[in-house]
């Protein structure tokens, strides 16, 4: 009976945290959408078999209801306009008129390049056509609950799964249950949870990236190389369908982390001959490199938007202006300006930078080789932001993957405090083996 109780307690804690998070999300069933949400929703509705007109009607109704809800909330707390009549009907009517005015001429002209509605040019919409994974995930939720509740339920599942994966990663690293639950809670209360609830790809990207980190932990700590490598490869493949640039970044990051660990181990062996070769690390690096290579190959074969297309999209305001003749010099100038301004803003509110530093310290000091892969995975958020140096993008959502570092790294940093500086013998053996690999 005792082993069963040990298992039941952590599972109950994980479920309670996820349930509390889900209940809190009822405060905002609507009003979470962003400008890109209508592209993903229309894609999902199209996959469900609806006609173009039905897709357009349902998508516009969802977007306008969301905008009207935000307008109602904003007016209710406005110090001047709070006593005025409910603006819901007026905002909804105005929104529908504006959305149909933008969409109807393109539909009449026959601009139907794929599953998404032609809100903008075909070049811009091709970006979303290359991301079928997230809309496909939405289909059962939208069919079962409709657009509003379907997107909300999908967000709860994605965000909840991300927190559970944090718990699994930390437990595989032999972190005590209270600290593993702390990591899950941090995922929910930090920007990870907020962003994961947005009807966009970032939540699914974080969940798949965490699953890949868990795969690394299974290989290096749990002694399950086949399961871990399969999980990492599967996550890279799934990421390709959700957002192929993230599959490329994560593959390169894992390959770089494996190369760094292998090089460090090689130098140690030169000083002290003998000891096992880091086969597990090299295997993870090989899977990451293969994932990056396959991503590039498939993207070319499927004619997905390239880095040149992404660059022109950035510098022309989503193709609203003529293409830049010399985009790369302009991009590097913007890149430098962006990070100077970003650092200036972070200096005024240094929580993110401080959390990154604490997370990195915990991951590298206590996580062993897995900690290096965790740092590499979190760096994909910085890589994504560097690819789109736009300071005006909502909520710093592009860099949100970097928050995975403090989410998992801070509990690792606190582990000696909880244990009182002692590490149990079974855990010590696993740590020593991991350090031998790393």
C-alpha cells in the first residue's frame, strides 16, 4: 500500500494544480484573441468541413464578440464612460462591417489560396498555411464546443499539459515532489501560462519543447534512451507542423548542447584518460541535427516561406510596402537597435533577466547534462525573437520560450535548500552518472 500512496499523492497534486488553473481561466473565456487568431480559427473551421462562407461567418462572429467583450470591460472601469450604455451591440456591428468589408472583396475576386481566409495578401497568408499542426489540434475542440468555448478548452488543455510536463521533467531529474509542483505552478503563473492560453501557436510550441526536454532527461537520467530519443524526434516532427522555424531552432539548439557537452567530456578524458564515451549525449545531438536538416529539406520541398520571405514580411509591414532591395543590412541595423532598446527596458523592469539568470544557474549547477539541454531549449525563445526584432509585438510572446528556463531552473536551484544539503543515495548515483556523461 505504501508505494501506491507515494504515487497517488504526486498525481493528486498535479491534477489539483491543473484544475485550479483551469477554473481561474473561466474569468476570461473570450477576449484573448490576437490579430493572428482568426487565421488559425478559419484554418481549423475549414479542416472541419465547413464552406468558405460558414468559416468566414463563424470566424468574424468570434472575433467581433471578443472585441465587444473587451470594449464592455474597458468601459465598465473607465472613469468617465463607466455609466454609459453597454457598447456591446455597437462594437459588434461596427466590427462585423469592417471585417466583411476587408474580406468580401478578396473572396469575390477568388483569392482562396488554402484553408485560411484571405484577410491579407497571398504571400502573408502562406505563412499560416505552412502551420497546419495547431489548427488540426483545434478541430475536435471547435467541433465539440464551438469557436469561443472550443478555443478556450484547447488553451486549457495545452497550458495544463505544459505544467504537467514541467513536473515530469523535474521528477525525472529527481527533484522532490514539492519543488516539482512548484515548477508546475510557476509555469501557470508566469507568462508561460498566460501566453499558452492565447489562441495562437506559442502554447503548443512550449508544450512540445518541454516534451523534448523531458526526452533528454529520459535518455540521460532515467536510463531509457530509446523512449527518450523517440520522444525528442517525435517532438521535432510535431513542431515542424506547428511552426517549422521552431523545429529548426530546437534541432540546432539540441545539436549545439550535445556538441558542447561532448567537447567538454573529450577535454576531460584527455586530462584523465578512461571513462565512458558520451554516447547518449551524441545520440541526442545527432537527433537534433537530423531534425534541423529534415526541417530544411521538407520546407524546401513543400515550398514553405523561407528566411528571405520572413525578412521581407518584417521590413515591409506584412508586405504592405514594396520589397526591400537590400534587406539584410537593414535587418542587422534593426537587430542592433532592437536589443539596445530591449536591454534598456529590461533594466527598468529586471524581473525577466533576473529570472533567466537564476534559472540558468539552477539548471547548470543542479541539472547536469540535462540542464545544458534545458538552457539550449530555452534559448530558442531568444532565437525566435532575434528573427523578428519587432519591439511592438504583443506581450513579448516571441521570447516566451525563454521563460521555460526559470520555470524549471529555479526549482533546481532551490533543491539543496529543501533537502538541507543532503542528496539521497539513489539520487546521488543517478547524478554521478549524469555528470559522467556531461
